C-alpha cells in the first residue's frame, strides 16, 4: 500500500469517486451532486477551505486502486475563536483494512503536529457539512448534508476519545405523529401576549437580506454551542443559495418584531432521495427531477432553529416548531431534527415533549497529540 497527497487530476478524481466505489452496493449510500463535488476540494471554491490550511491524502493498494482517503485541515477561524490548536479531519473513507486506515490517521496526525497543533478532531467534513460517524441508526439513508458510513469505521479510532455525540430526533406524520394539542393552545396564548411578533417565509427575492438576518441571529444565539464558530456572510449566502432550488417556503420561517429579526427555523425537503434516484447526476434529467421532484418529497430535515438571546425563556423555539408543523401538516411529512448536542438538555427535553423520538446518533472523536 502507498500513501500519497492529492497533487494531480487523477488523484483528485480518485479522491472524489472513492465513496461511490466503496459503498455503491449499500442501500443506504447516497451519491453527492457530482457537478459540485468535482470542484469542491479546491480552496478558492469553498468558503471554509478558503480560510484553512489543508491537505488531501489517498491510500492506494498494490494494483493502484484507491482504497482510503481523508482531508486534514486547520480552520484558522475556529482556532482563533477558541484560542486553540486543533487540527481536523473529514471526508474519511476506507476499506475494512486497519493498515490502510492507520496510514491515513498517522499521516493526518503527523501533518497537524508539524503545523503546531496539539490535537486532532473529527470527522468534520468541511465540504459536505457532515459531522461525525454514524454510531447507531445505520439502517436508513442519510438526510441531505448528514453522513452515512459503515459501522467498522469506529474500530479504526480505538486510540481516540469521544469528543461529542450528536443526536437526531424525528417525527413522522405518516405513521400517526400529531403535535400534542396543548401546544396549539400555547401558540394562541403566545400570539395574544406578544402581538408584535410576526412570522414570515423566506424572501426568495431578497436572499442576501435574509441571509444577513439569519447570520446575526445565528452568531448571537449559538455562540456558546460546542464547536460553533461565528459564520461569515459568504458562508451563509452560499448555504442559502445551495438551498434556493429546493426551498419549500412552508419550511423556512423568519420571526420578527417591528425592530428586528428575533428567530428563524430552516427546514428543507431531503433531496438525497433525488440524488439517489439520479445517481448524483444533473444531466440529462437530473435538473428536471431536482426542480420538480423536490416538490413531491415528504421527508424533511429541520436544519437550523435559533432564537435571539433577548427572547430566550419565552417559548419562542417551541412556537417556531408549532408554526412549522401547522404549515407542513397537509403534506403529511416526516421531519428529522439533526445535530442536537448530547448535553443540550433544553433542546432535547423540548423535542421529547413535542413528541419527537431519538432515531440516530453521530460521534465525533478527538485525540490529544
């Protein structure tokens, strides 16, 4: 086996296509949108990598077949914010071979050590927005912008500690989920108490303006969340622009008073179901499926929900979920809330009270070097 850095077009093609080679026979693997993926690992084209030092590693077998890969990077914004010296890895894929995995992991550790880092954390994929390895819940396809991996990946990181578990909760209207009636009564009381609070959908004609409002709330509300780094406007604009083609106006809400925006919830239909159908290709019919098929999807992801700290303790987070539920009720959907920190008891308890059930766990590892 040979380990190499990605330095040629062939290397890059092997790097990008490796997950499909390894997992295409799995019923749970979902290909990415290849048009984006083929250009995603160049720093200038990725808002996160453009502010990072990074390297791509590949492992080849004796027949020159790629059998393992990972990206290793130093996020300067993260380390400056936390006054830390942490290196990260992501996009980890490997055959079930400890020698190949060890080559990748040792190369990653050595690379970050040479750059003055004191620990290595991951997987946190800076391109696909995927955090963690699936720890339980392997028997379902991942939602858009969430990971899937075979269970054997965990054994490769026996020398690592758990950094954090991220939880997934879901509510499926198709199998009888209903919002407890007391929450609709709570919604009515809230509107009477705070008549100045208004709910509106995302303004598709003013994406930049709404991106600024969402950015301000996010960077204020999530500041104390583990691993969170204040976002920059280009990152938020890039995310909303990616969702533009698939946005369901009933799933994206901004909450405002006369003075300012005070909260938002961001949901979207799971276009992974379309990527699986088209094998990640937009041509010749992929665009058609994406533009028109997404309107028929009945599986959704609640990607983000945040409340300005000035409004904490008034139940606004529950109010946004109730509003979301009521506007999606006629579509009879399944909603998955992703990336809930294991120690965020306030959110976990709220989701359980709303009748959602824990369905999946992702694990992030870390090693002190």
